[in-house]
């Protein structure tokens, strides 16, 4: 009956295992799988960091491009304002040129009128002179003889002198007026030439400003295109980051589950270590270094509890049977992997941790636990498993809290 019962129990166990494989996510409990998942988790975290770094670079580039675009927009606004000013100056110059051209036209008319008047005056003088000579009215003796009296003679002489003086004054006046108008015309033409040159310069400046607006607008378009490309890159990186974080979370969960599975596999029966192990000084220092790395700030009980875990494992058939074998088992103690234990060994463990190591080796242990976590990590793990609808970690272990650590065995 005993043998048949054993076979029946083995058959039930096989059925339970098959059912578990069909209904649960299978987690390999080998050390190699834990190591692989640990490396994969590390790579996943590095991928998240790399994407965050690329995202930061893209955001910095976007900020610079937006600043550049703002500067270019300011330059375009300034150039357009300058073009507007120059356009107003060109309009004013055109109005001034039109006014000077009108002045020139007026002066030309006045000069033409003066010249016509001079021509008329000169022609009248010629006719009078011709008349007087032809009628001998310019001959003083003839006039004297023809006059009936001295008074008439003097009167004729006065009349002739007045005509001559009037003609001379009129010619001089017209000539002076003509010279003055000619001078004014020259001044106006000079001003008109200066305005025309000024207008030409303004037109050149406006053209140059227009060219600058064109090139600056082109640069702004290029910058805006680069900003759009950077925004697209940021969107892509954000999606990659979201996927990378999801993968990191998923692989870290697999890693923790594998660690737990391995711990369960290695747990076996536990009764605690009660002394009798013969150790070397080197192993005592190694254990003290691990205690210092894991629990230096956890008080005497906390330090002794970490040493007790190591010695409990030495006494368990599921773990190496030496202190160094337990401590250096792959993936078991993070400070060993990080190199912190080696650093403490190089400097020498402190006296408190050496005392805790000696007490644990002597069998003065304060826990029969084979495993420990920080209390916060254990609680978070429990909460996550409960949220996923699973039995919580704390529900599947029997443990004790000593300061900041949770020491446990599987039920």
C-alpha cells in the first residue's frame, strides 16, 4: 500500500504540474535563466536610458531650432519694416521729383515769356530807332531848326532821352529777370537730378532688402522644416520609449519571477544552522564584508540576521556547503555582483560586522530564514502580485521583519 500511495501521489503531482503549465506562465528556475533574464533586464534598462538620451538631444535641438526660427522671424519683420520705410521714402522722392519737374516747367514758361517780351522790346526799339533816323529826329541841329522855339526843342530832347533811358532800363530789367530765372532753373534741375539719384539709391536699397527677406524667409522655411522633422522624431522616440519601458517592465517581472522560482527550487527543507561549521579567517572576513554591504546600518540584530541566512544556506543541502560557495553563487547577493563586497574586503570589514560574522558561524543565529529582501521591495512585490490576481508573495512565505529587511522561507 505504501508504494501504491507513493505512485498515486507522484501521478497527482505530475497532473498538478501539467495543469500549472497549462494555466500559468511558465518560469524556468535554472540559474542560467536567472542570469540571462538579469542581463536582458539590464539591456532593457540601458535601451530605455539610450532612448531617453536621444529624446533629450532631440528636445535640445528642437529648442535651438525654435529659438533660431524666432530670430529669423524677427529679422524678417525688421526687414519688412525697413522696406516699408524705404517705400515711403521712394514715394516722397517721386512726389518731390514731380514737384521739381513742375517747377522747371513753370520756370521754362516764365523764361520763355521773358525771352518773348525781350524780343518784342528789342523789335520796338529797332523800329523807333529806324523811324527816328529815317525822319532825322535824332539830328539835334535838324530838330533845333525844325522846332518853333527853344522850349519845343528842349522838350524834344527830353522826350528822346526818356525813350532811350526807358528802353535801356527795360532791356536791363528783362535781362536780369532772364538771368535770375535761368539760375533758378539750374538750381531746380540740380535738385531734380539729386532727387533722381536719391530715388535710384532707394530703389537699390529696397531691392537689396527684398533679397534679404527672400533669403531669410528661405532660411526660416528650412528651420521650420527641421522643427517639423524633429517633432516627428520626438513622436517616434516617444513611441519607442513607451515600448521600451513596457518591455523593461515585462522583462524585469520575468526576472523577479525567475528569481523567486529559483529560490523556491533551492529552498528545500529548512531547520536553521546551529553551529559546527569550521571556517577559515578568510571566510569569516568574507562573511563580515557581505554583512557590512547588506546590513551595516541595520543594528546588531539586522547584521546577525544576514550572517544567519548565509550559515543557514551552508547547512542546507540545496546550497553550497561553504561560506564562500554560498556568497559567490551567481546572482544571489547584489553587493557581490556590484563589487562592493570586494571593496570592503580590500579595506577590511568593520569590527561590528566581524563580530556578527563570528556569532553567526558559532551558531548564535537569530533566524532560520534562507532568503531576505528589503521590506519595501517585499511589500511592493506582494502588492503587484495581488493586483495581478495572484496569491501575494507574503502569503506564500513565512518570515520575520528585522529592521529594514524581511527574512523568509517558502511555506
